[in-house]
C-alpha cells in the first residue's frame, strides 16, 4: 500500500457542496477538508461539517476537518454599492461613518497607530491608498494611489502597522463553539501576531470542554517577526501566502515560506502551505508550469500538507485540482532521498522519545524494512517519527478516533483506529491484524514498531521492536 506522504487539504464551498463530490475528492486523495468560517450563515457552516462527517476514507475512517476562524481580518463592511476609485481621488476610511466617498470598514478596529503617509491596501493590494490625515482613532482621510473597484467584504490591509484588534472577534467566539460542537479536528487561527494568541484560544477551547490542536496562520508581518515563538507555542503552522503577500513585499514570501518550513520541521510541528496553489485551475482544467514548480518546491522543502482554497470551493474543476496535486506529489516524492533527511535531523536528541523515534527510522532503513508502526494515544509518537522523514511508510495505530483524524494531515502518516491495547502481546496482535487486513505486508515480512510503556501515557515513547508478520 504505497501512499503519497505530503497531505492534501481541500476547502469546501459551492463547487463541492454535495456528499457525492466530497466523496470523489476523498477518493482522489484529499485527507482533510477545510471549512472557511469567514463565509456563510450558521446553517451553511453546520451543513458542511455534517456533510463531511458522512464521508468515508478508503481506510474506513473519516476525513479530518479544519475549522478556519476568520480572525481579526479587516474588511470593507456595509458598503451598499460597489464604486470605482481613480488615482488621486480623496476618500475616507472609517469604522463609524457611512456616506459618499466613505469606505466603511469592520467595527472595533482602532487607528491610533496609523499616521499620515501610511499605506492602506484593499482587495489583496489591487487598490492602494495613502493616509493624508489621521482624523481620529476611527477615521482616516486618504488619497488613491492605485485605482480600482471598491467592493463590499473585500479585505483591507495596513502593511507594517500593528493595529489594536482582538485576537478573537465576537464572530470567532461563536464560530469556534460551532466548529468544536460539530466535530472540528483542528482549528486554524487567522492573523496571529504573537505566541500569546495560542493561550487565548486554548483557554477558550478548554472552557467549552474540548481539546483540539490549534494551527497558527502566518500572514502578518508581526507573525514573521515572532516566528520562533509562534512555532514553539502552536501545534502546527500554516503559511497563508495571500495576506502575507499583501502585508510584505511579494519577493519576500518565498524565503519566508522556506524559513517557516525549515523551523517547523526542526520543531516537529506540521506545516501547511496555502493560497494560490493551483489558482489558474479555478477557471481552466490544466495548471501553469509555474504552479507545478511551486508545488514541487514546497514538497522538496518539507511541507506536511498543501491546502487548496478557491480551487475546490469555487472553481470549475475541483476533481481535476486534486488529481493534479496527487500527480505532482507522487512524482516529486519519488526523487527525494529520505536517508539524507533522517541523518540530517538525527544529530542531536533532546529526550528519549526523540532518540527512540530516530532509531526506529534508522533500523527500518538499515534492514530495508518498508513499514514503521507507531502505537499512540496522543499522536506524539507518530509525529515524532514523522519529524525524521523516514523512507519507510509510517502506520499510526490509535484507539482514539479523534487522534486518528488529527494525524491525517501530518507528513507520511497513514492512521488507523484500532481496539484498545494494554500489553506488548496485544500490541503485536493489533498490528498484525491491521497489516493483514489492509494487505500492507505479506506473512514473513518484517516491520518496525515503536510506542510507549506504560501504555496510554502520552509522551512516554521508550521502546522499539522488530517483528515478522505471522
């Protein structure tokens, strides 16, 4: 059973809003579905969660769900009709005023740090304004630098300015509870600025009675400045290249992406690359060569997962998008020397779990063993092994369905839900049963297995064995 190691996250939307289409995308290779909580009614969001939960993976489990919180994104808000701004036009930006020559924006944002001369970008930078006068903390007078059509709900960015905005908005609070109660396996927090944002969201998640991992979206210049702390604090990170490319010069984005991937890999944290992965395929059935090269480079750099957004949510060819992603992943991964990865990442071990995980990869390589099994209750053993990027296929076995789904976006891991196990004999019996049932190995072939004793205690990875399937 050979699988792609780089995972695929697809965004749901009108173009894939039936169980049949979602099932087709899973059959094509989607591991996780993203529900963009920035859009739609409460009923729309509930419908997507429920629909995804009705879909089955080839392994018999369910695909993971990533609930993507809107965060404190500033948007044009309450604009009755679109209109054109021409170069040189004067216009007012306000979170209080309405009327002619006023662009109303999200309530609650304060402009006390926005001075004359600051730049404001609308609709991913298609419209550029320059602040002429700071009228008040809620109103700015601006001059149009780059003309364009102002439309309601389009994003508004203030590059290089740290605005006074909450990490979680009132809408986020509602969406977070909805996502948790409808089965979100991961939460993504938009516009993260510092490691402290993690504590706020984690506390809120616990208050509601849940414990799901939280992913930081790197899309603001403050997040780039605080990159190390954010990677350390959060459970995973996403390079959200859309707003990042508006907040910072475009030419910096590829280097930031590489840096985030490298640091996340070293920390053993999953890293997702998102935005305009196959943007041209929203309108046409074939990708550009530049897009294919972009995907391949993200894989070669060490991304755990690639996330498509409008390509599947709004595009004309959602199935083709996943088909192309799969082909590029398969071809690119065939050229990777995995031995170099685990040697490079195994020079120093901070604890027993890291040493055991690296040793498991080494034993598998030295004995040409194709399957490396991790028995895990929390997912930590599987993630630790994945960190070393072994040539062997990683099979994670857990008795906890939520952990199984959470692991489905982590590089190289094929997760299975198994019955509870309490001893080494039971562990071997469970492993043998899955390997035979799924026809992963034939009788007589070896596999490496690692986990922790006592069983069920997170963070106790401390044993390694080699068994022959019987």
